C-alpha cells in the first residue's frame, strides 16, 4: 500500500474488499424497509468492531441476487484497528454468505466509487441439459446448446464507447447512456460458458441485458448481426430478455496506482478457479496473505 495521508481531523479512511453470495439478499443498498441487504450487514458488523456507527461507500451497487467476488468499499472512522482486526473482527459478525478479504488504511482522497477507473463483471452460465444441484444459486442454467464462438463474435461490436440505451433498464437513473467497454469476451470451460466484460462504468441491468442478447445468439435464435442491430437501435424494447441475476458477479475494480489498492486478489472461489483454468488470471498472489494477516 502507498503512504497514507489523512487530513480529516482525528478520523481516518479505510478501504476493504469483500465477497458475497447475493442470493439471500435484496441487493447491496440498505433500504428503509427491514429487508436483508449486504450494506446493512456490513455496516452493522463494522460498527461493532469500531465501537461507533459506520457508513460505507461501495464501488458498485449490485441488485437482488447478484454476487461479488471483489467489491471494494471505503469508510471513515475514529477507531484505530489493525488490518487483521478489521478483517477477522468484521467476519466474526457477518452472515456466512458475506466475507471480508482484506482491509487497509487509505488516503482521505480515495473514494471507492469515484476513484475507480474500471469495473469488471463475469456472467456465469451452466450450459447443460439438466439443472445443477451444486452452486445453483451462483450460475444461470441454460439447457439448450450454446455456441460460445458466435456469442464472442457478436459481442465485439460492443467494445469501445457507445450509446447503450438498448441495454439499460427502463428505470435507470444515469444521466448519460454513454459507456466505454474495454473488452467483452465469451469463452467456455467444460460445461461453463463465461461472459467477461470490463468497462469504465455500467448502466442499470446493462450486463444482464447484454447477456440476454448473447444467449439468444448463442442458442441460434438470432444471427450474430442482431447484437449490433440492438445497439444501434438505442431502444430497450429491441433488446430482448434480461438474463437472470444469479449468474452475475462483480469480479474486479481497478484504481490508480497512487492509492495502492490491490488488483486481482478478490476472494477465492469456484469462479476464480475457472478463470485460472482458462488462463485469465494468475493462480496465486502472495500479497493476499500479507493483506489479510498484517497487523
């Protein structure tokens, strides 16, 4: 981590990374109704460790039943705790579906949302004629054969800066539909088809709507050219079905090097193992142990 300078009186800023299975929760954001959300449980846990009320800001809010393997948050606190205390103290109070991976002090200029340069999502599809029994809540089951090569070919028209109005939810509150996608890759590992998408930011339901179009193309229900037609229409009505939420993971958030936020060391799991098998990420990063156990 880089040297930290804080100027907000006796408070300091802490960044942490967490993973969660979103299936039991009504999304990330705390709500007025007494509904279970990831933010609600995280803030309650951190408040116990800090012995004061804690409010967090996340890199990207996730919807109901959407997961994360690399969600980044920050919070301000007067409490002084070691990185180890934040990680293990917080995890001792969290439900088993939520886990903090690392924590570290950061500059007061760091902002989990506004400092982010890019976000990366993976949409995971179990492509098999019979439904899965294991990890069924962490993947989307699609029981017709998929042509991942056609899906990948179709997705390349989305790379670059475009108006993604056709892929935004009707109730999306973003002021602009313009977004820049660095890559959209579709590949297969055995019976799993993964959509790997990285961009500067995303509209509401954007990844799931892209996945919905690509699934139709992969199943042979639409030609490869349909993805471009949907994009150029700039009309959500032309975009087809929104893919289910349970296959979607927020898997990476990148920041400028000056903040010293680690890269590619989200919580371990079956998704990370698949990415390693496909040669998409490094299989081991020793810094993970230093972040978790450093006093």
